[in-house]
């Protein structure tokens, strides 16, 4: 079977690629926490200043793997459109909760850094999911001029 015979997953939208980039920033932060970076004040309500305890560092490893997988789904053609759309809508809902938690955080650093990032993630992930929910032909038709041609 040739490559032409295989159905290719649609490429990610610009919003999906933007979401993936933001998610990779979160992955880098979580990986740094897992490696022992002294940034505990910027995560989990700032309850652990400095280096996180071992149990929370394991949590950061798990979180970074989950966000990396989400970045792959959002920013590449690795997943079929229906699966990608469902994952992205669910992720957008989770990011709404993350935004609320970041805004409610007692840590000033967490509120100032991560609340804007999660707000941007809500917007870009939702927009990417919305892009995947519109059929490719409909997307093409929407981009064509709405002015009728009279002959």
C-alpha cells in the first residue's frame, strides 16, 4: 500500500500549533520542577517554596508527560480529527479549571505567570478544537468571498 492510499490525518491549525507551543512551555517548567528547580513558589499555591518534595516532583514528571502528549495532539497531525477535537474540547474545559485555580492561588507568582498562560491555553485549545469541528470543505467555503458572482 502506497502513501497515497493511506488516509492522512489533517494537519493542525495555527491555534493548535500555538497551543502546542504554550503547552511545551508548561512541559519545560514541570520538567524543571521535577529535576529540582527551586520554583515551588510558582506552583501548587506556592505551598512549597524552593525545591518540591519528592512526591510532588513525581507529580511534575507525570504532568509534563501528559502536557507533552496534549501538545503532540494539538500541534501535529498525529491524531485523527475527531479524536483530536474531543481531546482538545476536554483539555479546554480542564484549562478553565486550571485558570480558576491559578487566579485563586495564594501565590502571587503563580497568579501573575500561570493565570495568563492558562487563559491563553483555554483560548488556543478551544479555537483549535473548533477548527477541527468544521469540515475541511466548509472551512474552504468560508474562506471564499461571500460576494455572489453575477453572470
